[in-house]
């Protein structure tokens, strides 16, 4: 009799678990700085190039996941990688992994014909490069979230654009940052594990400036190793200090790497 009761209890528990899973489909939840987050509004979109965006919103908080493609596997975050994660708090402060953080998104299940994905995520993100504050999002999970609703802005956070050629190969930054540090405007363009950094004075006038030159700097970073420019040219096309907008053309040599036909436009 005791075995029969235990068996019946197990069957009831199994049905209850299945019902609970169904009631929570789709689902989107995580821990934000150790505080439980469960999305009340879940959204998804797919871009023409296959980029998937999933978004969970609750109580003025928003988590956005940009995933390179809807295929099973892990997608690293941080630097100039295509995949990224963003957290926005109720004060509208935006913390991003592109390029200020790190983390990982994993798609563990999917249905392309149905248009949904299931998986997990974790990430650390910052508001800016020199910000001492960061947000830690851990134990994230999304379940059967549709990416066919087309109700999410897929645009990645970026301060502008940057393009160049590195040793003859195209460098089109996935993410660009621009900020005033001390008396300099510092612009960084990121793509995967490499980046280009351009620095000019905040009051830089329009004109051509040969490198090396005080106040004007350039460098190229690949796989964590940064090499400053040994020679080159920074050409300031315009620097609107009131609107805080700048456009720069550049070319330089950093070690054995040649960066040419560089062009960046940014809001700082």
C-alpha cells in the first residue's frame, strides 16, 4: 500500500512539473547582482543577417541579448564580438558587454520552423570603459522565446562608426566607444579580439597631424596585446565641441601591422 501511495505521489508530481513548465512558456529569468529577475514582458526579433535579439522586461529593468545566429552552441560576449548583452536599470543607466564586459550565451534547443530558442546566459557589463560600477547577471535562462515577433530594436549600443584596413583586410567595427578622458577625446573601435584606438585633444582643430605628436595618439590591439603607432597621420575633419561630435581620418603603422584608409565618426 505504501509503495502504491508513493507511486501515485510521483505521478502527480510529474504532471504538476509539466503543467508548471507549460504555464511559464516562454520564460526569461536570471539573477541581477544576486537579485532574482523574472521578465513580465518577453520579446524577440531576427535581423536580415540572422542576428537574434531576445529581450526580457520587468519593473523598469531590461535585459537584452543579441545572439550571432540561431544555432546550437555557445557565443562569447565582450570586446567587439557580434553577440552582446545589455542591462538597463530603472534609472535608464545602460550597462553593456560591447565592449566593456564579458560573458556567454548558450543556445541549447531551438525550433527554426516554430521560431523559438531555449538556452542560458551570464555576463558582466559596464556603462563605460573607466566606470568603477558594473552589473553582474548570472544564472540566466530563456525558454522557448520567439524571435519572430519583430518587436525589438536590434540596434547594438555604439557611439559611432569606424572602418579601416588592417594589413589589407577590412576592419569594420561592431562597436565604437567615444569619451572624454582628461583633456583627450578617446575613440575605440572593436571587432572580435582586435581594436583600434584614436586619441586627440578635446579642442583639436581641423587639420592633419603626423604621428608621433603630443596629444595625438593611435594604437592597434590584437589578442590583448596593444602596439602604439610608430608613424602615421591623424586628420581631423571636424570637431564640434558644442554638439560633441567628431570625424577623423587616420592611417598608421603599429609594429608589423599597417592600418590604412581609417575613418571614424563618433559622438563623445
